[in-house]
């Protein structure tokens, strides 16, 4: 009897210790900090270029798959960018909300750390920082569990993170999961680090509105952009997760539905209406439209403000199998597909976008999509591995962790 009690006591003690460890791990390190645009500037390279790699929709929870981390590492080594930008759905936090707050916080922090530690290694080796915005899936654990502010502090605790918090940028916004958070901008100075010559906008486009539709950038954020943009007076590009409704203005309307059309619902004059568009993109458009873009239901004037403010392009993710670049009234709308295996996607376009801004070309930019097949599919074995991840996607990281990843360590293919 005493032995049984001793065993039970030991089990209870172990469980308590585990809970304590989880609670301690969930605390945000004191290095999380508030910064400003002036102190967090970057510079053009000596050759007059500035290179950004956009990574969209990692959407992996608790574990990041080995192949995704390898892809990020290889991009850093081969492309030598000046900045990585994560454009939302960096994690899929919805599973965390069923747990008590301290466990949910540990799960979210572990998920963020699973890829941010890779960026820390890249930063230590190459000096390449990373910034991010939220997507709808990042925020699903926000309500009463892990707030946007708490998540932001988890990113800010990493030395590679170049984002910072601007209270005025998101004040007055409202979503089903609370106020938007983390909208900011990063100034790029000339190669001597003397003068601001370019700007990068990072908008939190929210998650779900009060009617349970997708959210979007709201009026308060638009007003912050107008004031800040006027004060800066330099060329710029922008990043966010959810596309603006005006993307449909650049598509070809369709009179009826068939296999070559997509349908989208809009709110017009307080009522929901449906419209159809052709999947065939306008002549000269780069990339593909494989699913209907999913903007917010309500338009609060963001695209009009960006267009009037001279923003050259808006890059977004959210729609995992679209890769198009559309031009509308002088501003480009560019979709980047999913870069990992946390959710659905198409194997031939899973990848990341490389954006190069040139001082010599009036701060214009070039953009290209590079795929996991480009980087991770050189041999038959690598092709088979890629196809396995693609078929499993949501479960790939779990299988990878318990079976495949140890083999990769032994083979020296993963660090």
C-alpha cells in the first residue's frame, strides 16, 4: 500500500514539475522591447540594391517541418537578402485555445520559437533580420488566451527580430479577437546609412470581423499610414496577410459560372452580393489565379490611400495557391503562395518571393517566386521526400519529428 502511495506521489510530483516548467517557459523574456523606426532602420547594399524575401503562411503549430527550415536556411545562404518578411499565418494557433491559458501560451511560444530559432541562426551567421505581420490563424488563440501583444513580445525576444510596436498605428481598430497589433514600418537608408530613401510598410490586416467574415486593414490604420507617409516622403512597398478587395477590380468579370470562373461575395450598400470572375488573368500578368482571393467583406479605404500615397506594390499571402502579380492604377497587387506544409497548397508553387529594390531604377523593384522544388528537389530521393510532405502537409511536421527527422540528423542533412 505504501509503495502504491509512493508511486502515485511521484507521478503527481512529476506532473506538478512539468506544469511549473511549462509556466516558466511561457513567461516572456525581459529582452522583449519597444523600439522605433529611426533606431530600427536598414540600409541599401553598396551596389544600390535592397533584397527582401517574403515567406507566407508557414502555418505550422508546435513543430516546424525540417524541409521548411532547410528552405529558409538555403534561401539565406544562396540569396543573401537584407530582410525576411513573414506575412502572416506564421502559426496556426487555433488548437491552443482549448487549453488553459498558461498551456496555450507555452504552445504558442513553442510554435513561434520553432522557426524563429532558425532566423536567429541566420542572423548570427549572416546578419539578416526578420520582421512579421499577423494573419487570421495567428490570432485564433488571441481571445482570452494568448493576446497579439503577448505573441509580439515572443517574437521581439529573438535577436533576429526587427519589428517594433507603434501604439498609434492600431489604436481604434476592432476584430472578433480584439484590436489589431504590430502594424509598423521599417525605414531603409542609403548605403552610407545617412538618409532615409525607402520605406517598408507592415500592416496587421486582422483576423475575423464582427460578422465572422475575414477582416482587413481598418480606418485607424489608414489614417496612421497617411500621416506617416506624408512625413517620410519616400518611395515604399507594403506587406500584409489579407488582400484588399480591389484585387477584383484587376480581374476580368465573368457572366456565368463554369470551371474557369471564381465566385466572390461582397458587401454593397449593406447587402451581400455575389460576383463571378474569370480565372484567366489579363494579358501580360505574371503568375496564376488558382482560387478566389479572400479579402475582407468591408472596404475601409486602404488601397485608395496606398495608391494615392505612391506605394509601389502591396504583397500579401493568405490564398495559398495563388501566385499572381496584378497592376491596378499604378500599384501592384502581388500574391505569394504558402512556403511550408502547415496547410493546403500546390506542390509546384509552394515557395517564397524574392523582391529586389534598385536605387538606380528610381527605387523600382523586381520580383520572382522561388519554389521548394527549386531548392529541395534536386534528386529522386529529395523529390520523393517533397511529395511525402505535400501529401501529409498538416501532419508532416509530426511524422517528421517522430520518424524522419532523426534520420536527417544522422545523415547530416538537417541542423
